[in-house]
C-alpha cells in the first residue's frame, strides 16, 4: 500500500481503502468512462431510429 499526500491509503488496484471517499483520480476515471458510454448511446439511438423508420416504410409499402 502507498501513502498519498492526503493521508489516505490505497491498494494495488488504485481503489481507495475508504469507500466513503473514493479519491479524485478514481472519480475522474468513472466520469470519463460514463462520458464514453453516453457518447455510444447517441450512435445506438440513431441506429434504433433508422431501424424503426425501415419497419414503418416496409409496413406502409407492403401492408397498406
């Protein structure tokens, strides 16, 4: 374990021992991961809208 400047101890995985105060670096990694996940949702939403549009077009063309 290593001693940080704030007096908190951290294990080898980078996870802080005190779960009530996870640490700035850990929180920043979580925010970055969430931001990437949210960016991927934009593409998935667009793909879903295109899929629905294709289904509607097929319904209008073949079943009306």
